[in-house]
C-alpha cells in the first residue's frame, strides 16, 4: 500500500521529489526495499505536521506537501490542485482540499471533518460537527475536508512552536492550530474522494478499485512528504 501511495504522489506534476517520513523501523525497511527516499523521525511528534516539519528542516524547497500514507488511490491531480494557489500567491502559508458531501450520513459523522470557507476560499473553521447548521428547512451545501496539506516551508518550520490552542484540543484537528494563531488556509474544491485504509474491509475495497485503474506515469517545484 505504501508503495502505491509513493508512486502516485511521485506522479504529481509540481513535486520535485518524494520522501517517506516515519518513526517505525518496519516502515523504514519496507520503503527502502522498493527504492523510496525515507527519513526516520523522532517518535514524540504530536501530529503529522510536526513530523513533516522535522523532515522539511533539512530540505531546500519552497513548498512542502503532506500526504497520508494510507491512501493508495490518491489522485496526483488533486495534489497539484492544492499546490497551485501557493505557487500563484506567495502570501498564502498553507493549503488543503475540500469535497462536496454527497451522502447525508457523512454530515453528522464525527469521523468526517467538515470545513466552511469564506468567499475567497480561505478556511473559516474545521469541525467534526455539522457545519453549517441549517436553521430553516432549506437545503445547504456541506463540504468535507480532504486531509492533504501544502505548506510554505518557512511557515511549516514555525508550526511546531505555535501555541496549541483550545479549539485544536477540543476537536483534535491539527489544522486548527494555524487558524487559531491567525494564519490563513486556502481550501481548493476537488472531486477526489478520499479513500483511506483503516480496516481490512477498506483494504479489500481499495484492492477492487485498484484493479480497474492504470498506474500513472511519473512527473516533477516542491517536495512531498508521505507520513
């Protein structure tokens, strides 16, 4: 599964190289076996962002992308879509993705993180609760957050030293640390449906879908980190 993630991330147009970051010797060995660049990190990081920041501190790149290692069907085009605003607007410190919620059950599922944005597509808030709350009977569009992050390296290196604030602690959502400390997060809408592998059933579903897909061809301005 990790190799599939590595190959698909490597196919993103705007990434120059991909590194697997881990604190587990088994993952380190597996990644080295299929020829990946891999870095061992400290085991005491509070979040994936903190882990990526450790790796980024030794890399000479402008942007860093954090991709979860449990999404073997990650769409390279979705990665590029998240990167593009930061290439075009130097003032944006961080970016991510959102997708329109298609299934009503996801709106109230705390495992599906919701996001609301302003008219400029900057995040207003992320929550495990329903957002927005619809007071009247009218329908509303809800978006779920796709957990892929793009950081400007200078911001990322500051991130571990930012105060952990009440909202991050309450929701257990690391991206709220940026918002609570006054940093903007640009959110790009995508059609990519995140398919993380958390259970054996998830793995079988992904295997079935993989059989009907073609592997992308590698391509390559920033560095990607798989965590």
